[in-house]
């Protein structure tokens, strides 16, 4: 049976890290890279058998996940976020995929996300296929600070069962994530030489709302779809408005 490594990055995730690690306890090793947690994240992870690597700096999501990947020793790597977990059906599918003869170097799977505890069935959030399982040495995360994705060399097949994801825990979490992700995304866009203005920020935000709530049928999710659309609108406006501010500062 090929060896499987679970890799996770975290910071102050004591409310969810136990669920994440326990869901993948069938892995031969668990590697967690922690970025300065002040809660019990590290203590919980170690109590569950994870190897914990603590880092003082924050290079961004892609580079941080690659640190965890570089520490893994298994034949295959499974990557989960601290607020994600897998059920028994997906666990069985993963074990079968890495044990059987196949030509795939990686696997993607659907992700079932929740907003304030409610599963989002539309809004562009489902099925949201993500590549999270690959042969070690055949995949790596894009070296970007936010919205990182795994890039696999070779065939990527698809699993049926979903990863579960608490995308937004509550409205305070929504505000915090919109601000943090927008700041990181704006800095990356500025580095790429992109331009913005307050007018463009408002237009982009309006487009994000329409795309989420109307074109991607967020209205079918009722009040939850409305809140997801508002979250996407807030994030999009902040991202492009912050880029406009950076453009002005760099003149």
C-alpha cells in the first residue's frame, strides 16, 4: 500500500483543526505548518500525532503550503485546509485511488462549502472542483500569496465524493476574510502591473454581485445566496479599491 501524507497549514484554528486531522487519520503521516498560533492549534495537532513545523514569517498561501509539501515523505500527498474535512466515503475513495493501478498523477474532487453553517448549492460555490491529491514529486502549489492551486504534472482524474468546507463561519469571519484576501490579492495584482480606479472597483463589485446572485443562480439558495453574493461583492470592491490606492502610491 503506498504511503499517504496529509499536509495542512494553520493559524489559530483550534475550533476546526481536530476535525480536519481526525477525518484523515488513515494517512500514514500528518504534517502541519503553523504560522504563529496563539491558541491551542499546535497542542491539538501534536496530540493527534501530527508533525508540527512552526514558522515565524508568512510568505503567502502558496509558499506556505509548499513548505508543508516539502516536509512530506509519503508516496502520495493529500492537502486539506484547516477548515475542511472528509467523510468516510471520500476516505475510502482516496484509499482505493492510490492503491489501484492507474495512470493518474493527481485527483480532483468536488468541494461542498458552507456559509454560516448552511451548505451553498449555487453561487459558483458548487461543485467547485479542487485538486488535493497527487503523487509526491508530481504536484506543487502555485507560488502565489492568495487563491493558490495545486499544479500537477500529468493526468488528473476526478473523484466523486466531496470535501466538506466551512468557508465562512459567521459574519465576523466574512468581514475578516474579505479584508485579508482583498489586501493580499491587491498586492499581487499591483506586482503584476495591473491598474484600477474607484470607478472600476464599483463596476467590478456590481458585476460580482450579478454574477453570484443571478448568473450563477445564487437566488436559489435564498438568504444564504444573498449573503454569499454580498460577501463576494465586498471582497471584489475592496480588492480593486486597494489596487487603486496602491497605484496612486506608486506614481
